[in-house]
């Protein structure tokens, strides 16, 4: 059973278009993280959202955490070819020595010039 | 910053041999390290969590006798794939955390393992 559902799984768009990626779960997370991963490399943390309803902006990227802390979205404005990559959401559960991340399946984004 | 390195970056081995992958935190002490496995175009699956000086905690379905994890110091953890088979071919990624209170995980660049 996949704890975190990401959609869409694949997305191919033209440069300049906007897009939204969704991350949904039936579980409540203490926080949720978004990562971007390029082929052959490890994921790089983009943002952590902690508070229900929280919105964070990172240049053209806008991240939102659902009020119930079960879902999140990533919106990219005016996408550029450099945004191409695998976007992963990860829910943070537990605490202390039991802390761990649960990753969604990812959204593979291709931005065509 | 917090830099995590992995060695080797890619390795090819024969079926039946063992392969050791190193994960190092270069500029901080990592109380906790995590090992993930990723198949092509799929997400990261947590294999195990290791705390320095104690036995690793393995996720359900991960064979601890096949994937040996050692976290001997605050800057080094190793994953040994024993008696490797072609189905063990995958991208193995480690991450390191400064503490155990839910701090950010810093990911290594990954190790591509191909078992022939």
C-alpha cells in the first residue's frame, strides 16, 4: 500500500507553461518535504512544510501544505527546461529514534524548450 | 552546508560476490544514517535506519543478512550486499541526519550497482 500518492506520475510541458503536482495521503504527517532529483544523483531538498495550511515560495515554485497535514501541492510558474527532473514528496513520521521519511512515487517532469 | 558522499559511484560485480558501499558525512557528525533503494523511474524505498554504535533497524521485507549495515562512527556507514544477484541491481542512496529529533536528511549522490 502506497502511503503517499503523487500525481501526475509523468508530465511533459512546453517552456513557459504552469503546472501543479499533487501529493496525497490518508495519513497525517508531522511535516512534509519536497525534493528534486536528477538522473544518477541523490535527491535535493527543496522545502519543508510544517504547519497545516502553510504556503512557502521558492522563486517560481509555490508549496502548500493541506490544512489537515495530509496532502500537499507544488506549483511551478513559467516552467523552464532547467526545472526538468523527478519531483518527490516525502512525509515525515515518527520522532526521536523512530523518525523516518516515506516517499511518494514521484512526478517525472520534462520541460521542453 | 552538509555534504554526504558515497563510494563507489557505480560498481559492476559478478553474481555471488559481495559489494560494500560507503556513505560518509564530510562536514558534520551523523547520528543517524538511512539507506534507500531506488529502481529506475521509481521512488526511494527505505531499507534500514542506522544509529551510530547500535544495530540497524530494517524495514519489513528487507533481509538483514543480505544487506549488512555497519555504522561504526559518526561519519561513516557501510552497506554490504552479500552474495549479490542480478535482482539486487539498483540505485542505492544513503542519507545522514545530524540528530534523532527529526532533523533534515542530507542525501548522498547514490551508488549504481549492476550485478551480472
